[in-house]
């Protein structure tokens, strides 16, 4: 993308108001100064601290009489001097100051005669409806991989000069670092690379997680989208052998992100069956950051805000790419509901449009407990690559799950009869197996005894699993998935 070329086209189209949402104010002003020279137009910049001043090659002194936004806008309107006027951080005055909004609208309506172009620059701007039709948005492009790599090399060189030794790394770790710096301005990318290098004088795979956490904090993603710090690996997940094989075959294709790059999967199954753990394991297997979309937090009482929440969350996921986007219990956000004023349908439309059009390396893992609540537009072939059914674990898988949770708690497996435990827990989910071990530990500790197989068997006998209490629902789910989904194991 050529920012100078694209922004010049917008200005030459005589659009009177251009919105630039960015944290890189200096970069935006430098770009405008260069464009002003190319177009033969003076460039002015305004801030509440400096007032209105010439900001291109002439660099006029500040005009203190124009420090207040109303005074600055009146000065622009009355002067009728053709030019580019960059207004920095004007956004706090757009909501509660009707005179400010009216002045901007006046300038916009007269721009065809005056040749004036207002550029509103801030990290976030809500455009008032009064002049929305006179405006256009422009986004500064993010640096390409070769510039990010050069920034990492520069930080490595600075470390070598300061410490007298070279930075240790390997090609794979360096490539992953560059990949995970995508979507950040150069200065922010350099800060994160500097932190990774100066910590131990090396760029390793262990640095990637810390870089992703710091990147997430820089992008201020709290709210609908959250960063999952604790991913896992499939060694901590019992069963799901077919899902593991499917993902392993597609890892390389996703990393290269070509035309046939995998889009995502849906995991359908009973509660506690391991769908959430599998979502975390996808990110762990591929070494990618995991973002979780909270479907319950999407809804907002103000009309249109829910759809905006979705758009912002998806845009942030693109910025974090390559990444895994985990949409947990997706039916709660887009399941058919006749009493929500059409919000769920609009959210679905927003999501489907993004799934069809986005070009970023974002792999979707959607989980659902009640597949029949999902609209057919989402679950048809082509939206996602595959639908996997996570059934109740078989006897062999239950034995693996017992082994995983006992080893996780530092118990020697030779002291437990896992085959007997597996046989006794027929119909249990992975979550119910874990809870049986946890409850047995409490019982053993209360008696000052070491945990044994007998303690766990006692808790199993006192548990009524979901497969019994919800047998009708589970049978209906199995029947639905029999011809529509692929078994995960």
C-alpha cells in the first residue's frame, strides 16, 4: 500500500473532511507535509496546546489566539485560504460542543469554493452525523515484513554495540518474531523487539509469548476480545486423534497463508467434553496467540453498538494475526432469537461478511453446545473448513484422561489402576473425570490419607454424569452430527 498515493487521491477528490485514526500522529503530519508540497497547498496543524500553525517547510510560529478549537475553526472559515488543515485530538470537542460541529460543517459545505480540507487526527474519532456525509476515513498502512525485520536487526545491532556480543537466534524464531510484530507501527515493533533481545541477548521461541502479551496490551483489546495467556498442547488433551491429525496436516499451509489457507473449524459436543481445551491446544500446537471472543459481552443496549463491537473485535484479531480466534459458545451470540430486535441476525451478517472477505491469517475455532440453535448460513460447507463432533470419551481415552490429570498433580501412575477407573467412569466427560480426582483429593486430605484408586472410585460412584441427566439432548446431538460432522476421535 502506498499511503502518499492513496491519501492524495482522496484529497484531490475534494472530500472536505478526512478522518485518520492512528497513534502515529507525527507520521501522519509528516505525510501531510509532503503531500502539501506535491499539491502546492499550504499545510497547517492545530492542537489545543499550540493553536494553529504552519507545519510544512515554512514552519510558521504558533498563533496563540487560535488555541481554543472554536477560535481555530472560525479563523479557518473566515480566512478562506485553500490548504490542508490537520486538527489533532479534536475528538473530545465533537460530542458536547454543537458550535464546533456546526463550524466544521460550515467549512465542509464551503470547501468546493475555498479548497479547504480538514484532516481530523486522533487515536479514535466518532464522527457526528451532522458532517458524516462530507467525510471519508483513511488508515495509515502498517509496515511490511522487510521493514519489521530491519527494525529487529537494528535493535540486535544496538545490543551488540552496547554489550560487545552478538544476539543469539535461529531462523525459525526470528521469522516468528517478525510475524508476530505485524500490525504494529515501527516504533512499537522496535520496543517489543528490544525487550525480547535485551532480556537475555537472544531471540528464542520462548520470547514469542511475551511479545504477544505486550502487543495485546499496546493494542488495548480489553472487552469483547481477550488474550488467553494459558494455551496448552495436545499432549494435555485426551483423545481427539482425528482432529490432531487434521490440524497437523494444515499447519504449514496456514503459516504460508496462501490462497488455500485453512479458515477454521467448529467443535460441537457436550459440555465438559474438551472443546475449550482443544481450542487452546490449536494455538499451542501452531505456536500462535489465542484470542477469545466473549459472545455475552457483544450485546449493547444502544442500537448498532453490538455490530460495532463485533467489527472492532474482528479488526483487532486481524491486527494480531497470525492468531487463533476462539469464539466460545457461538450459539449464544448468533443463535436465532425473535426477541432481540434483529441484533443476532445483524451480528451474524457482520461475521459472515468478514469470514468471506478477510485476507489475514486468523484461524477460527468456534465451539458450540447446541448446534441446532445455529443458523444454516454459518454451518454450511465453505464457511469453515470442517465441523468436528466431540463425543463422550471412549474407554481408552478416559484412561488417558485419568493419566493426564494424575500426572498434572504430580502423582505416580504406577500407584493407580487407571484401567479400572476408566471402566467405572463410563459416560463421564473429561471435566467430570477431573472433578472426580479433585473431589477425591479433598476426601483423602480430610482423612490425612494418600490419594488412592479407592478414593477416586468412591467419588465416581457418587456422581451422576451429564450423559444420564441430559441423555435425550446428547442422543439428539449425536443424531444431528452423524451425517453432518466428522468424529474428532
